[in-house]
């Protein structure tokens, strides 16, 4: 049997998952009107989380595949937990797209009516491919056969470009929309890739830290410090790209500057500045010093900052462009939300975008993440040798079978 | 397989009629019955087939100024679609958002569903449902009691202008007093009509379709594009044809924003603008000398001693008085018809009496009203006043349009009407294509201004008692009225200073109200009778209406909803109980047929059957093209000319227009220290008076009533858009949401008129309005006006 | 080819919202949604004005689906639910719509609305043109250029209903049509030309 703490973790995550499913059923019955989304801000927390988790899944696969592709031997040691994390995260990301659909019963229409010009179609393909590669990766890495290493090496040659592609395509869902000032930018794909790398790597560090603590998987401190160095580089690149984008928006003093004003001093400003502080400045200042990289506490702190910072980035990136409609004037956009069907006058309209997630969205988001965490734990216990040991210590009968 | 191909296939049908507790629409529609029962899913497959759409033509009954011809679609016994009729004339292939949104409003939860009996105090609004039997018995008994005790004149029927049928027979049979509105919408007409001799409360005998011939169109205090929105297209047609449009208005209205020039003016000073323009016309000799000699009273002789006119009067057999005035022919005074070229100016002696001409007096009088003075009063730059006068006089034909909002609701409105009448009189911009002055003819105007419908004949002894005094005066003066049969929301809409009205209502013996919706007047009633909308009738048809050269027929579209009845049915039942049954027509069809029996040749082709065949609309037999009145230059004044000198006003120093400030809302009123803002209630496009506040469709576009305030006034009070504000003065207070709008004039706050108390903090906007009736009212043709805009208030955050 | 479009004379638009209501009744649009809206340009309140009293301007602009020649919404739709039909209209096949709202993110005009809920109607039954498909919750909808009416050879309801006769409907591919002439003579422009969507709704003053 598993340890008490693990049991509690399973129980809590299980309850949260069930709550999330219940909330999702409620949403299916009532329609997406139970969320805070409306005609002005037609995407909300779900799509924000989708972007975030696609990114989080990257770190793992990039580390794992770099290990093989670029023969960074050290990284091979953490490849397995990294891919497990990547798999869990990409599943979570996929679920967020599904819960965001208004007509999930017609989702098969994507196959029959596949539209090759739709970035969403590209994304679905790439995410599926990515998931498949993750699974193949896991199969080969945990295989006992002799040629497993060679197969892993082959898969990793595909995994790395697919990983980069999955973030690029996700970026293109936004970055190709000329209609949204804050999204339409060639830098969106590189920005997503690098954000994916830093947030994914940061999450991997946090997870490795956690696994270390639980004893399921031991990672050498030296390796952690090395990964922390890579993380610092990613953060620096991220900061550079954000800087480029902001400068490009601001410089002409035109429409871009208005959008910039929304994110630097408007409604999404708290998220923008949180990202700058938590996602870029603080972690970089910590990790740039080798001595700090030796300090696992500081590394964990920096990683946590980065994860939160990148989440904030997803929020401002998504919502800033919904704030100011291109065709500006009262009464604005009819909201279409549940409340507005029964409301009158000014309550029905919004001249500028408004959005706040409802409890349903929050419960569903927590549920989906819990499900992802559950999946991660289950996979760890099934696949990580040390975890397997813990799991089977109370069940000797199973040990023989696993061995 | 119509069921399978239906776009509704597979949809759950929720059933409004069922939940509203209404009987199935008995229109004989396939499937209608199954749709109105709970177990329609058990019904045979055929019953699920789509009911055929039934198309019915009728017209929209409301008092917006148009009477839109409508094409209604009924499906499953419910109103499924409302469209404008497709009629060759633009005026009747139109229907605005209000008409279209009736599809929801007729099913409004604010409908009075059953007869009600008051159970609380009057005005408290506590009622219980009663049967029609009880309601009819009670009302009949109370009316009879009132007649027995005080006579028929003790009953007053105040009714809304929107009603097509105001129980005329019951009123006459009872010998009651009746009034649509006493003290509103006629005030500028008080001045204008004395000059022209028309008895139309300022409505000119013109058609807006004639504006394509107009070169200069000046609109003063008219937001045509909102208050007369069905005429919007004609203003644009005119502009495209080269008409230059000037809008004079304190508020930057929709119409102002579409005009070639917007002239902001100090509220209530229209008379000063006109007087300034008159001075400019006189100073620059832009008047038409030949015209004023031939067609106006300018050359008429007036005694300098007492201001009386030198004239011979005679009375014709039918009682009409005519006057032949003396003019100066260069050497002596002669009757006007004998002198082709009378002298316009000078002082003469006639039989030892010193005389002068009206024109000389005008010139003298106008010395008080220079363009510089007008500029100071109106805040319009002097150059602009002169230029406006020049355009009006020289770039002709010119049209001067006023409205029923604007200066009509200030105490000095008659002076404004009088002053404005000088402009067409001096320049001859009247009685010619493209010319005119006055209020837009609304639905009464055009050729059909003179239309004469027949009437259901009653024995000669049954006549209404003439109104003994203006209804606002009844509130504070002894009158014979003890019982009120109220049709519509008249207590709020037709009277200012609501608190005085309330005190009066408390003293009455009995009040019965018939209305469709639970509006504010209902709360003051002892018995409430639910009336159906104009789309619902018992009989095959409702009423007819003559409007804009046409006749329109109201057809039955729906069965009466809930327990409502038509006005006609209510009247019929009451007359039966009061012993007048024998005098009543059996149905509205009989009534309409009696109306269509007329000697007026315009109706020669019209019969009830033909009207039905023609989709409920026919053009009356009038010449093509827009109507232009007074083309013969004969006016209905005693002299037959445009009489700019109002001899009857001598005792009030208004024989020629002498400027007076508004009674309360004037610039240096000391009351402004306490109440610095002027409060105006303007008509907007979204409602008609007190109607449409319960339209969910309109309310989704423009919300509940709001007070609009200029940013500077708002800032001074720390107000933000969306704040609830208290509007108050010594008369009362109410509260409403405020909106900061640049279009509002600093110092003035405005809101849509006709709001419901439930949207304004339980009190009415009429709680603060001015109801002071001017002394001159006694001699004015339509009495004194209620100066509702002549109101000062303070606004603060609630 | 036929390429339907609308030209709107903004001077003749009085901002009365009759087009909005006519569209609502015609297309059985539930409460909380509208396909057409009339905005008071540049103002944060309906019937507001731009500038400072008395130097004010006001312009009403009716905005609905622009039926773009190069529709951003169609490009991004993953299922092909949004399509450009043979008469140049941008239409939605509601049976194919999965409710992903990619189209709403892509449309520069905010022309689309979404059935966030089970549609709520006042009055509580299907009204309007009965040949118009009823939409269920979870699908996007927008102006169809009154597909059902224009297929029958009628003009769109907003065109017929317009109080100021501001709207002209017709075939943009026919150089002799009234709309084509108006666009040429009155130097019509399109909304957000820089978006490259090539709208088939034109505006002029």
C-alpha cells in the first residue's frame, strides 16, 4: 500500500476531480453561460489554462529529448519524470479545450469537416501527435528491451521539433489574428516556446523537488543546479522577447500603445507587472548567481515564481486583446451572458471587455488540474522505480510481477 | 412531412399561453389546440405539423404622431411577427422599433389581467382581483350615484391622446365632461393660431413631404428624428434636395447632429430669438412689402390712445364673426378691401382720433428687441441671429418648425408662438409650396386635416358638458367634478406638480381607470378595468383612424389576452347597465360602418369591405402631392388675413409680442441659488410618453430612465455615470440614475418624459414640475399651459 | 457571381435601433443577444456626443456581420461551420458548430454572438420568420444577411425597416446595381479596412 500522505493526496485530488466533473456536468446542462465569459470576452480561464498547460508540458519533453538529441547525458537521468510530467500536462491542456467547447457533442465535426486553414485544427493535430510521442517515449523509456535506448534516441529526434511546434501552433491560434492588436505578432510563437521552456522547466524543477522529498525519485543537486542555469537562460530570453514585443507596441504610439496602456496601467496591469516581477526579474536575479543555484530553497522559490509569473503572462496576453473592441462606441457589445438575458439596459452591454471567472469555472479548473495531478502520481507510481518500490513495499505479491 | 423539415424539429416548445393562463387562440389554426395543452407530445403526429401563418393587417395605435400600417403574422394563436405594411407611400411602409417590439410588450407581465378593486388607501396600489360582473356593477352604480346626486357634469373623463376609442358614447349619454389634455401641447399655438386663425393648437396645415421644396428649414425645439421618427426620411430627402436645415435647441439632439447648423440656445428664450430675427428683418428691409400689405394686418389702423383697431365687424348667420379693417390710403382711412396699396407706416388722424398702423407699432415695439438684446438673452451670437433671419427671409421657400416639447412647456410659450408668427407673416413664407410655420402636422395633418368622418348617432339630448375649467385648475378650485373615469395614465402625464394632483385625487368620490398596463394612474383608482391592446379585439375589427391622407382600419389580430376587454366592450356593458343599451351599436363593425357613412367626398370610395380587401389601408380621395394650406392666402381670422396684432391681448400688453422671461427657469432667478439647474423632460425615440417603459426589447437597448447632465455640472456634484441621483425642489423629489452626457447643456438636466414611478425611486418626475398657470391663460384660445420645463431643481448623489 | 452586400448612408442613420429590433424579430433572436447594433461612435454612452459643449459631433454606426470577402471567421473555423455561400454571404451551419468561439476571437468587428445559455425568449416562443433555423445553446450566430429573405428575392429586414432609408441592399458584382453605383459615387468606405477582410458592408456619408 502507498504511504499515508500519498493516500491523503489521492483522496484530496480525487474529491477535487469529482467536484470538477460535477461542475462540468452543471456547465453542460446550463451552457457556457454559467461561466464568466461573454460575447466581448469570448475566451476565459479555460483557454488561459490551456495556453499555460501546453507550455508547462514543454519543459519536460524538451529536457528529455535534448538529453538524447544533444547527448546531454546528465539530463537523461531526469528524462523519465520529465516525460511523465509532460504527458500529464498535455492531457490537462487538451481537457481545457474540451471543457471550453459549447457543443462538445458535435466535436467529431472537426474530423469530418476538417478545415486546414484553422489554427485550431493544426493545434489539435499537433497536440495529438505530441501526446502520442510522449506515450511512445514513456513506453520506450520504461522498456526493458535492449534496443530501448536507441529507440528513445530516435523518438527524441521527433519529439524536440514537435514540442517546439506544439507551442508555436498554440501561439498561432492567437498570433495570426489580425483583429486582436495584442496578439497579432510574429514574436508570438518564439515567445510561447520560450515561455513554455521556462515555465515547463520551472515546473519540472518543482516536481523533481517534490519527488525528491517524497523519495519517489532522487535527483542530484548538481543536476538541479545545472537545470537552474538553463532556466536562467530561458528567463533571460523570455525577458528579451517580451521587451522586443513591448517596444514594438509602444514605439509608433498608435493602436499598439493603447493596448499596451491596458496592460501596463489598465485592467490587466496587475498581471503584466506580476509577470515582469515574478516571471522575469526575481527569478533571473536569483538564478543568475551560481551560488544561488546551489541553494535548493532559492531554486524552488525562483521556479515557483516563474510558474506563477508565466500564468500571469497567459492572463494578460489573453485578456488585454479582448478589452478594447476595434469598433468603439456605446452601447458596445451585447454581453449574451446568463444575467444579460434577463437584464435590461446598461447591464446587457459592455463598451469595453469585462470578465471574471465564476465559481463553476474555478471548480472545473481545479478539477482538471487535480485530474492531471492524479494522472501524474499514478504514472509516477507505475513507472518510476523508486515509487514503484514504495507502492509495492506493502504488497510483496505485486513486487514479483513488477520485477 | 412538414414536421420533419421544420427548423423547429426536435426543439422543446415552451408554452407561453399555457403558463399565462390564457385560453387558446380561437383562430381556427391547425395545431393551435395541441400547442396550448400540456400533453401535446401525446397528440397525433399531424398536430405537430407547423400551423400555417395567418397574416392580418391592422395599424399601430399609439400617439407618437404616426399611425403605422402593420402586417402581423399569427402563428399558433400568438403574435409571431410584426412588419410594416408594404404601401406605395413611404409614410405607410414604415414601423419603428416601438411598433416592432409590441410582439413582446403585448405579453408583458405588466398587463392588468383581471378587473381590480382597491383594498388599501387610494394611491397605495393595493388591489384584489374581482370578476367583471362585480366591476361593471360597481362602476355603473357609482356613475349612476354621481349623476343622481350632482348631475352628469360631476363625471370627468380624462383620456390619453393615444386612445383611438375614448368611450365617446358613454360620455355623451351621461352628459359628462371630457378632456384629452388641458394645458399641454397647445401653448405656442396660443400665439401662432391667433395670427393664422387656425384652430389646430399650432399644427400647421403642411406636410413634411413638402420639404423637398424648402430651401431653409429652421427647427426650433424640435427633435424630429426622435419625436417624429417616421418622418426622418423626409428630412433627409429634403436635405438631399438642397434644403438647409438649422436646429435651434439647448440640447445636442439627434436632429441637431444631422442638421447643417446647430444653434444652442438658452432654454425658454425662443421668443427672444424670434424677436431678434424680426428686428433683423425689419432693420434690413428683408420683409416682403407687397405681401404684408395684401395679406397681413400690418397696414391696419390702430388708435394710438387705447390700441383698439379701426374696423367694421359683422356676424354671419352661423355665428362666425368677420371684421373689415381700416387702412390709410395716403389721404384718408378706407376699408381694407378698397385700397390696393395701403400706407404701411405713419401717424394719421381719423375722425379726430390719432391713429397709426400695426406695422408702425411693430417697428416701434421692436426697438426694445434689438438683435444685440436677443443675443444677450438667448446666448446666440448676434451675427448668427442676423444670418438666420437673412436665410429665413431670403433663401426661400422657408419653413419654421416648432414642437410640442421645447418652448411649449414654458410659461412664455404663447409669446413665442406669437413672435414666431411674425416671421412668415413678414416674409410671406406661408401658403406656398415649401413654406410653413408651426408644429408638424402629425397624423392629423395633410389633406386629411379637414376629413369629416360620420358618427354613430345619439338622440340630440345626449351631449357632453363642456369642460368647466382646465383640469389643472380643478385640483385647487371648487368644481362640479366628483367622479373620474380615467382612460390611460392621465394623472401623471397630463398634470404638473404631482403632489397637488394627489391631494385632489384623494378628495374625489370615485375613480375608475381603464388601462392596459399597470401604470402610475392605476394606483389611484378604486376600480381598475383591464383593457386589451390594439391588437386584440372581440369583434372582427376595432376602430378606424384617419391619418395623413389615409384611412386605416384596426383588425382583430388576437383574441383579448387574459381577462381584458376592449374599451368598446366596456362602454357597451356599462351603457347596458345604466339603461342606455338601446343607443349603443352592437359591435365595433356597426360603429365603424356608421363612421364611414359621411358626406365628405374624400371617403367616396371607402367602405368597410373595401378597407378589409385593401389590407386595412386606403388613400382618401385627395389630390396627389403634398398638402399646402393657405394657398389662397385666406386665413380663418376675422379679417381673413394674418393678424399679427392680437387685439384681444391688449389688457396683457401682448397685442404685439412683448418678451417675458420664463416664470421660473430664467437666468437671474434668485431661486437658482437653491436650485441652480433647469429640468427638462424630453421625448425620446425609445418611448411614447408613459408607454414602452415595460418593453423588454427596448429596455435591452436603452435602459431605464436616466437623467442626463453635462460633465461640468456632474463634476461639481461629484457625480459619475450610473450614480443614483436625487432631483428635488420645494415641490418634491424623485430619484433616478444619472448619465454624464456632453450633449447636455450646462445648467440644464434632462430626462425622457413619461417615466414610471417604479423607475424613479417610487416618486414621479412630475413631483418637481412647475404647474403655475399664467393669468393670460384666461384670454388665450386654449387656456394657460402647464410650464413643465419651467422648473428649477437641484441634483445630488442619492 | 452574385456578391450581396449592404451600403449604409451614415448621415441618414438616426441611431434609432429599429434595424436592431427588426433583425431580432425576423431572426427569432433571444434576449441577451443581437445580431445588429447601432453604436454611438467613440462615445461610452448611447446617444452621447464627442467633444465639449457646444462643439460637439455625433455619429451613429450600425454594425453587424460585414460579410467579408476575406472572412477571418471562416478561415479559423475548425469544422467548416462558417462558410461563404454562392451569393457572397458569410453563413453558419449551426449543426457543424462546436462552439469553440475561434471565430469570435478572429472577427475584428465583434459581429458574432454566442448562445451561452439555452436561449431565453420574451415572449416565450419562437417568433419571426419560421424558415429561419432555431439555434440551440453552444453555437455562435450572427447576421445572415437575412439569408431566408434574400433567397426569396426580398431585401434584408434591416434594409426594409430602416427609418431613414439609410440602407441599400444589392449585388456588388453587378456594376449597374444601385449599391455598386452608390459605393462608387459616394466614396463609400469599409470598417477597419486595414484588417484586410474586405467587408461587403459599405458606409458613406
